[in-house]
C-alpha cells in the first residue's frame, strides 16, 4: 500500500517523502481515509505506531484549502514533550503549505505564545492547563475550530486533566470533527468518547503489535545490587542509546549523577526539572550528546527517540500497561529493540500482571553475582494454565560473577486481559 491512494496534495506528498516515510503504517492506512472523509474517530493505538502522522496528514490536507488566520485545528496532549513532538510533525508535514502551528503549554512565559496568536495560527498543539489559562483570559478564540484531536486520552485522564478538557470543550463549536486517541479504553475514556464523539469510526491497532519487535528479558537482582548491575549491562552495550526508568524523581536524578561520575554521558528527565532543562535533556539524548537518559514515567511517556537501543526498567512501573508504554520507547517505527527489567523478589506480582497482559512469559536471565537465590527462585517462569506445584524448579546456579543463566520458556498463555477501569497507568503523580 502506498501514500498515493490518499490523493494528498503534491506539496504534502513531497513532505511525506522528505520525512522518509515510504509506506503508510497500519494506523495510517486505516485512519487517514476516515479523517479525510470528515468522520469522528476513536483510535486505539499507542505511540510508536505512526499515530501522529495518521491525524496530522489528513488535518493538513483538509486545512490547506480553507481560510487562514483562525485556529482551525486544536490538538490537546498530556505532556509538553509530546506537544513539541506533535508540533514538529505538523511543521515537517505542512512545510510549504503556509499553515502555521504553535505549541501552548505551561512552564514557559506566555509572551511568545501571545505573539503567535496575534500573528495568526491555524493549528494549536496544547497541554490542557495553559490552554485553559489563555481561554479564561480571552487571549484566544477557538470558535472556528473544525477539528479537535484529544491525544493520549488515557494519560490525560491519569494526570487528572479531564475536568480541564471538559472546560475546554465549552469554548469549541459543537459542530466539529473530533478524533480521540488512546492506548487503552477503560470506562472513563469510553465515557469521554461518548460525550465528545458523534457516530465515530473506530480504528484499533493491536496493543501488542509494536512489542513483537522488542526482545524482553528479566534480570533477578537484589535491591542494593541494582546500580552495579546497571553498570555491568551498560559496559556491555555497544549499540544505540539506553533509556533507564526509575520510579521516583529523586531516584532518576541520583542515578544519573552516579552514571556521570562513572564516566557515562548521562542525564535525567523528571518532573522537578524546568521545561528548559527537560527540553535540553531530551534534545541532547536525541542528538546523541547523552547516551543514557534516566527518566520517570511522567517525563518520558510518549517521547519519540527513534534510536533507543534498549530500555532498562531499573524499577518496575506500578502497572502492567505502564510497562508496555515504557518498553515501547524502543523498537519504534519497525526498528528492533531490547527491554531489560530488574526484578526483586517483591516485584513478582507485577511481573505476573505484565505477563498476563502480554499473554506470554518473559525470559528470565540470571547474571550471577547480582541475584541471591531468593530472587532467582521467585522469578521462576510461571505456568499459567496448570495448578501451582509445591516443588519449585530450581534455576541452575553458575559460579562466576557476570555469568548469565537463562530460564523461562516462551509459551503462550491466556489472551491478554485488559483492565477496564480506574487509574490504569499508575502514572498520576511522580513519586518524589
Ligand atoms: P508516532 O507513533 O506518531 O510517535 O510515530 C513514531 C515514529 O514513526 C516517528 O519517529 C515517526 O516519524 C515515524 N513514522 C510515522 N509514520 C511513518 C511511516 N509511514 N513510515 C516510517 N516511519 C514513520
């Protein structure tokens, strides 16, 4: 299948090939015709699937021929990093069309945003808080918006943005096209979809699809040995950059410091940093100035760094879905990647939940010297369909530190079970 089937203008077609896109991704194949036809859309897809271009391209095509100087498309996204990424896609894909886009988020001065509103923009990519701020101050008029995109709705819910979104909706025309994207569809997201979408077309991209490209492994480890194990693994890493996830902001900052003192080009990315610091960290990581980025979930979700060779879960996330998002930072856009998780014995329930969601077990790899027997034993591969046996199969012990011992088969178990309600990502607040 090729992009030619969508009959984009020649300028947009040129921009697509300048971005290096040869064929539409599955979500683009399914979503673009529906968005071009003017339908509302409910898209179940995560980042890494080409979701941004799936809405940006038809929006640019639709806006290319209309009036200028009025805000005609509004994209609402949960984080500043994601807003910047979406904006960059709009800039790249709309080059030469004369369309103007601006990002709107807090943590930076309002002056530049106000200036751009005055000059006139057709597309706004915004985080809810600052956008509402501008709307309340009458800085901005959204009554000519034709297309609204609510991106990563599940994360916006998790971050407590839904009341703001409902307020923002009051400033928009009732007759408009609305596109809502979410990686999962718990009850609260379904409710927002029911409130905002009219006869939506539904496009669903298998949650597991991008994960097929990612090799996953669990390393049993004792808590005090985690940093030593990380250093051991980094020493062996020769290809691409490494994204390390910690549970807390303090943990991210502290670990990055330790890595820097050991000689690594590392930086942290967490919610205590100013927007400028966050942007510097992200850009430096993207450009290869830093080879290791230590981040918390809030700061890192949705970021697109195409050459992340491996994701290391220094601490496991608090939900199985968050694990999926984390490891989705590698293996993006058809590249292969590696996801490594450090697992202590009290992480066992989370590992079970992750394996249940994926419908398969993940390989255990014990690196001797880093896990006591307890961790290795606790991480024995589960047998999802058979009753639990009382005698555990012991993992073979090996004698030299740093030696690897594999366990765990790739057997299939039940279909993934998705949660259907609540605060699904457990990402609501970063821990200090
Ligand atoms: P997204 O899911 O929108 O964050 O996109 C993930 C990555 O895929 C980004 O780096 C995009 O530039 C890239 N991408 C989007 N569409 C295509 C395509 N059709 N072919 C190749 N790469 C793409």
